[in-house]
């Protein structure tokens, strides 16, 4: 890392520590030529990818949310976790390689549907039905957000319909 004061390339890391939320690493550096001190941050590239909701609101892309949404659709389905991981990683790579700094929730939804279609037909139908309802009624982004809080819900639709945590429809499969 080039020294911002004298331009020397002979700089050294004195200290590294993660930020409070562990989304970045803070490194304190010192220049061996001029003694100047400066700080750099290392963070995952995905943190720069922003999701644009239909309302126009932006929030940082969150891989965990994406994974949870997919897991909800796949609940009780005979699909190995490794395959789910691979699918999610594939979606993330597609988003990254698009080169766009902002991605609409509808794009993520379409990628999830495409992935689930290959992975598991039932999960695909579950997700697709919720996705379509959402386009009419509510914002799709809730699939990627709020509804995934409720781990007991097998179907995203159950949560969206009424928001109650204990829906009797939970037992229908
Ligand atoms: Zn320097």
C-alpha cells in the first residue's frame, strides 16, 4: 500500500482488527520512509452492492437474507445444504459479475426462481407463487427481509398473509 504522504511503497501494517460488525478489517499502517501513519479498510466487495426495493429504498446486499429466503422455500424438501449453498453462491456471483452497483429486488427474485427451478420443483412453485402475489399486492422485498425472521414458517405466503407467527397452515406439510 502506497504511503499517502510521501508516495513510498515501503509501508507496513502495525495493527489489524475487525470492525464491530465484522464487515470490515481496519488496518493501521506506517510508512517506513517518512513515518507517516494511515489507516485502510478491507471489506468484502459485496458490501458495495446495493439492493433497490420497489419503493426506491436502498439497502446493502445481504447474502444471509438471500440464503434464508431460499431455505424457507426449501423447507422440509430433500435437498442437501451443500446444493443450497452452491445455488446461493451462484446467484451471488451472477449479481457480482453483472458489474452493476445496484440491483433491483425483482432481479434477485428472478435469479432465485431460476435457481430453485433446477433444484426443487416444489420449492420453485412455493417461491414463484409468493413472488407473483407480491408483485400484485405487496413489495417483493419482504421475501428477502422480514418474513425470513420466522423460522417456524414453512411457506413465505403464510407469513405475508397475516404476519402472525403461529399460523395453523404450518402443519399442512
Ligand atoms: Zn511516507
